[in-house]
């Protein structure tokens, strides 16, 4: 390899290394912001929504009466009764944000925060490995 080729290769390598350094800094900045947000989310304690009975629904009452009538007339396992009970279920669940009746927001936020902290630990490990003489081993 000539000196000119070596210089060109070294210059390209340095340019690529500069790009990696810039991208790593950008990643660290974004990660720091994500971690700050994650810690804030962990500190939040959301109030559970108030449980209250569902408002009366004439449509639901009518579907319920129809389903009971179909079950009595054709039997619980009949196609007619099953369809009528499915209609009751559809009406009853319409408009519900969460069919389980639980607010999952807090749990999701805490999980997101934990994942961000795990990414931060991974980043520390990678930076440590890159700082050592051998770099990250491929073993």
C-alpha cells in the first residue's frame, strides 16, 4: 500500500469515525432525555378512575330481554340464543375503553421507564467496552 493510499484510507476512516462519534453523542443526548422522562414517569402515581355503575341503556335492556327469550324458546345452545347473547355482549362492551375495567396506563409507563433504564445500562457497558483496548469482543 502506498503512502497516498494509506493516507486516503486513514482519512476515510477518520471521517467515518467522526460520523460515529457524532451519532453516538446524538444517541446519548436522546437517551438522556428518555431517561429523564422515564424517571419522571416512575415518580408519577396516577389515580385510579372512579368505579361507578354504567348508565341505564334501553338498547341493552331490550337486547337482554330478547336473549333471555331466545334462550327460553330455542335453548341456551341454539344458534338464535347465541346470536342474541352476542348482541348483548356487543352493546354492553360498546364505548368501554378497557374491557378489563383496569387502567393500564401506569403499568405501561413504569415498564417503559424500566426499559429505558436497561438501555442506559447497555449503553454504559458498550461505552466501557469501546474504551478498553480490545473494544467489544466478538466471542
